[in-house]
C-alpha cells in the first residue's frame, strides 16, 4: 500500500512537471499570430464596451482586452468609433498556454491588439513593466506586435493545470504499468509463472521462483 502511494505521488509530481514543460514549449515555439484573430465585445456600462481579440493556436491562446466606445450600429457591423486606453491596467494582452487545457498564463500591459473583420491595430504603451506573471523572451516575428510578444507564463490556471497534470500522470502510469500487465496476461494464458515465465503445474507456488501461482 505504501509503495503504491509513493508511486502515485511520483506520478503526480512528474505529471505536474510535464504539464509546465509542455505549456512552456507551446508558449515559446507556437506563434499565436499564425491563428486567425476573432473579435468579440460585451457591454460594461452605458456607451462603454469591452472588446476581446483572441487568437487560438495549438497549446497557445493570445487574448487582448480593452475598453471602447461604439457607434449605434457597432453591435451589428463591428465598427468602433473610439478606443479608450487607460493607465489603470484595464487593457492588456494575455498568453494562456498548455495542452490539451490551458494551464498557465501571463499578461502584457504594454502591447494590446485589436482586430475586427476589416482591420488589425496594435497599441504599444510605454513606461510600464509589460510582462506580469511570466518570463520575457525575444518576440515572435513577423506579425502584429501584440500577437508576437513572447514569454514563459508561471501563473497557474487551476482547472486546466490540475486536469493536465492528472492526465499526464495517468498516461505515465499506463506507460509504466501497461507492459507488465500485458506480459502477465500472456504468461497466464500460456500457463507460465507471471513473475518469471517458468511453466507451472499443479503446485500453488512457482517451483522456479516461489511466487504464488494465479488460480485464474
């Protein structure tokens, strides 16, 4: 029992490490600019909306959020009259990395992208520490600035992080236990000792290694 608990703990730790390694690989090498930008908006207050531009690539999602004012027909046409850029952090660009679920994130408060059906615009603010919750790397190139900044995120997104770590731990467990299980099944069908492969007879234990012989 103790051995199984230790093995489970080791698998969970290995799954967590693998989760971070895969997320960082996606954040570092999968450029979000390769994905088509999708623009959505929703109301915040009277005459004020929040716009979100998202690019979803393999293992890497880039979100840009900002506040803006719209024309009367903006909800049907996507037209934007004026973007309201603030200095209080209400707009930002965010990397979410991990596979199959997004598990780690970081934000860039200096470069924010806006994309609609007809245009893509990037605003770069100065005087700020742009990367929060991540380790800055050299940008991807080429492409819109907010889609190409690059960092290794270390702020956890718990549902995705736990789910990925559990999935990887289970996969590692199958890789470790699977071959042994298959080998034991084959030996049992051949009337061999499951432990050493020696032919068994009527004895309740293997006459070669002393292991108990399965009655099935």
